């Protein structure tokens, strides 16, 4: 997780955006660019 945000910071909105981006990219791997 240190690759995605600065250590010692906690931002739930930022964490949510990171999770959504990862889910979006994984969906591209599963379904392609529909």
C-alpha cells in the first residue's frame, strides 16, 4: 500500500478511489475493453 499513498496518511476517500481504480483495471482484464 505504500506504493499507492504516502505512509502515515489516512484518507478514506483516497483509499476508495484507489480501490475503484484497481477494480476497474481488473474488470478490463476479465472482460476486455467493452
